[in-house]
C-alpha cells in the first residue's frame, strides 16, 4: 500500500524500528548519518537500502527539511556503500520512491541500490 508522503513522520514505521535496533536487519554499513542493509525481498542480485538517521518521511521531506550535514553524510554513505559492494565499475542504479506514483511503501526515506547484473530499462514499459 503506497504511503502519503505529506503525512507527519510515523516513529513506528519498520525502518525506524530497525534504526532503533528493535527489529533485526542484514547490515551492510553504518556511520553517524546512515544505515544500509539488504532488502528483505531483493529485486536484483544486489539490492541494498540506505536510510538516513533522522525522522524524514520521504525524499521530499528530507530534501526540504534535513540539515546540510545530514544530507551530505547520507549522500556520501550511499556512495560509500556502492564502492564497498564493488558496484562502481560494473555500474549500479540508485532509486528513491516517493508517494503513490513512486510506489513508496515505507514512510522513512530510503534509497535503493541495485546492482550485480545489467538492470534493463529504467522504468518498466
Ligand atoms: P519502497 O517501495 O520504496 O517503500 O520500498 C520498501 C522496501 O523495503 C521494499 O523493497 C521491501 O522489500 C523492503 N523492506 C520492507 N521491510 C523490510 C525489512 N524488514 N528489512 C529489509 N527490507 C525491507
């Protein structure tokens, strides 16, 4: 069920619980600004989610409201994860779904990192 990205942040969303350590994840990387873990239902040989350590519903919320150090740290973390997973030379895809048309289901900003094989068209036709 897609979420409404204009609603207030829900601190009980599943990624908030992962960030608080209340439910487990298959962790790939963590620093002061971000946590990365394997997607529970991978859609590519490599499918990792990177989430910022802050209460932001979506890319829209984050880009408008987050402090510059968190935005910079989060963007750098996405790049670091891709490098650590050796995705740079073969290539990879970064994706953030927002709201209903984007198909966003978890109301905590997350970036999908896909790789490990040719990924085909950018949007399913
Ligand atoms: P989105 O549609 O962009 O909101 O993507 C949400 C993603 O979160 C989906 O790819 C799910 O498979 C993934 N997901 C949901 N719950 C978990 C979980 N507990 N651990 C890891 N990935 C999850």
